[in-house]
């Protein structure tokens, strides 16, 4: 499939999506605020890992915004090549600042939202995950420390996915 895919934010979903994209031949460019997440992105095979608001070195064919940060929408749109698409993948997003048509959307750039996955999407993902094989990066927490897990996620102290263990 190929192409240049930008990923903004590199948490639980994003680090799995990157592996699928790499498996399918995409060049992956990651922009995220966490130095540990940037290191993980490069370890997984990303060609570039920069700060969240840093410009990738090459124009992107498409990008996915996983970070719930609306202020990243304009720079992500500007990073797209002619005809590129930015998908906002989160279930929450802070306000998007005003867009400048000539800089952010001109040349047939597209901005779209996504909806929840279907059962068929989940089944396809699990099939692909087994083929790759997918290598999730996890930090496990006992059930009693769920609050700490949420605090660590908010403070960027988790690289990959936080997992709550119900039992040992």
C-alpha cells in the first residue's frame, strides 16, 4: 500500500495503528510530546519521530490525529501533501482554532472525523494483528491502582497502553 502516514499522538491506539501501517508498507512519521513515545515509534520502525507540533520532514499523504488536542489540527493539515486527508480519531477533542483556507485546506486537503469501530473492524484488526504479529507496549497496574494509572496516562508517564490487572 505504501504512502506517508503522519500520526499525531502516540499512545495505546496509535502505536498499534503504526505497526499495521508499517506492515502494509507505509512510511510512518510520528509527532508526539512524549520523548519515550518518540523512542518507541523509532524502535517500531517510524522514519521520523518529532515533537507534537514539529513539521515532518516530508509532506504526508494522510495523517491521523489520536491526541485530543484541537490545536494540532492546523499544523497536521499543513503537513499534508495535495489531496491528503487528516482523520481525527479521538472520541474527545479540544476546540480547533480557526482554519485559514489558503494555508490549511487549499489543494484538496480533507479533514474528517471517524466513528466507533464495528465488530467486523475488530475482527479484521485481530486477523491482521496475528499476521504481523503485533507487539503492544504495555504498562500494567493492579486494579487497586486504577487511579494512578489514569494519572500516569494524563501526565505522559505511560508509553503505549496502560493495562489494568483485575487479578494477579
